[in-house]
């Protein structure tokens, strides 16, 4: 049971116990970072409670998802499905990226949870549980999914690629997400990553002008991904201030560059830069004016590294 799913020992133990006792809650909330197995576990749980064999076609599991928003029509569909008798024991309705529920959809779904069908189980999956209504969360059995252990990621990647240095690096910078590690294996990712990190370090050293760096960041397709990489760079420099243990450094291939830059800053200023980046990342999540927020971020960093220059 759950043998093919990497990591997540605690969630698996909890769910195995639920299956054995046959005391199955009407609704679950699976939460944790993206790409760590939440959806895979939800699907496998649906198979197990319906006693499907490995190669059998599963009819009782439905997935509702939308990258941008999950609206009222999606919830109406979920409600309709919930009142159709399952082929086996339970109808399992998975709402993936549940943080994308609109306000109207959230209110409608809350009513569905208040009057549940006895043979329907809802599983909400999210990396942003704070975006869900408290009243929805309070009605769910919550299971937290942790980042996947670095050694487990290394072991998986070693079956896909041969470069041990690349495997080590990916296991560090994927943030415990196997999905993210897999997406990083192509050479184009490494080219973009190198350019981004060197540009950011150059900006911090006051070698790259504000205007040039602003243009570069404004042209990025995935600003959130870029900012997270900058947060990791700052985190590495803070680690280097506090410890000599290189195993704690994420961007190990930039060790020399990071060392040269971190000596220019106090740990207090590095922490403040990290806070500015984190605040900007949250503004991106909540769709706050990107252009204005980006300028505020860069001006804030400039004040910490010696003043504005163009």
C-alpha cells in the first residue's frame, strides 16, 4: 500500500490506519509544498478504499483542477457527482490546487461539506492552506506533507541521470520537491539559472546598474521562480555567515561567488534583503501590482547595499 510513492511516511501511516479501521472522514485537506506527492497519495488512497487492483480501471475517482481559478460551475459538478452512487465503496472527489477556489465557489463548496453524501469523500490539495476559508478547513481532516528527504531525491535521480554532481545540486535546490527536481534536469534550466544568479550577485556587488537589473527581472516569464532562487542565494550567504558546513549550502556550484559576496554584508542586512524578497514573493501570489512591487523591492535592496545608482 503506497509502496510506489517516495517519502511521506507519516501521511501514509495515517491513511493506512484510517483504511484499516474503516473510519473514513468525509473530507480531507492534504497540504504542503508543491510536487511532493499529495496528488499521488490522494489517488492511491481512493484506489485502496475502493479495493481496486493495481491494473484495474478506476471509475470512482474524479479530479477537479484549474491553474487559474476553480469556479462555481466546478463546484456544481462536484456536488452532482457526490450524489451519484459509486461503482464500489466511495466516490472520491479530489480538488487539486484548492487555493484556486473563487470566493463564490468556496461558499458553495462549504454548503456541500455541511450536507455531505455518506458515500462521497472530498480531498482538498493545496500548497497554500492559508488561502482557504477557515470554515472549510475546520471541516477537513488535515494531513501535512513534508518536503522529501534529500537522499530519497538523490536515489530517484540516480536512476534517471548519471552526473553525480548534478544529482547532488538538484537534491539541494529542489526544496524537497521531486516534481521540481525532475523539471530542473534539462540543460536549459541550468543555463538560465547560472545567468540569473550571476546577475543577482552582480547587482548586490553594485556592478550591475539598477536599470539593467530591473529590465532583466521585468522580462522574466516566471518572476516567482526567479525570486525564490534569489531567496536561496541570500539564505546560502546567511548560512555561510553562521557555519562552515558546506552541506548546508544549496547553490554549492556557486560556493566561491557566494563567499566573495557575503563578506560585503552584515548578517542583519542579509536578513533584511531576505525579508524584502519574501514580501515580494507574497505580493506576486496575491496579484499585487507587479511593476510597482518590483521597483519597491529593488529600491529597498539598494538602500541596504549602499544607495541608489542607475
